[in-house]
């Protein structure tokens, strides 16, 4: 089988990022997570402005090496009323709790133990 003329004359050209001696990049210093941890050994991110639920941040347990992801926090819509709330565990906490800033009682009331239902 013969190759077309344009393919027969084509040869791969060296690229700038592969040519020349390769230099190892300097490793970045690891962040000191134990300094940012609370007394229980968890690094919990601060609450951020409402973003429509696009951002999720991990909660790290720095007692383990390497640190272990315990849960994820972020903004989520309440499955009952549809309001946005900051969830301390986006996988398990799906109903809004009491909003201390607004004083409004959320769908997940504090006087009911939902784990026993």
C-alpha cells in the first residue's frame, strides 16, 4: 500500500518542551496541616459565600499520614424546602438546620433526633 505524498514527506518535528536537557522541578514544600487543625485533629474549611453548590471542600483528619478525607462540606439545597444551606456533610446532611444568623428554624429541627427514626 502506498502512502499519499503529503504523508510520505511528513516527519514529526521536535517540540520545545521535550528538546534539550530535562531539569527536575523543585518540590513544593508540603503545607503544615497539623498547625491548621483543631484540637481534635481535623482541618475544617471556613464557610464561603453561597456559590450554587459547585464547590466541595474536604475535611481532613491529620492524625493519619497521609491525611485522610473524613467528609466534604459545601452549599446544598434542602430536600424539603429548597433553600440553600451550608452543609457540614454534603453526603449525609440533606435538610437545612437551624440558621443562627437569621434565627429561622430549619427543616431539621434540633429537638428531634432523626437518627432514631
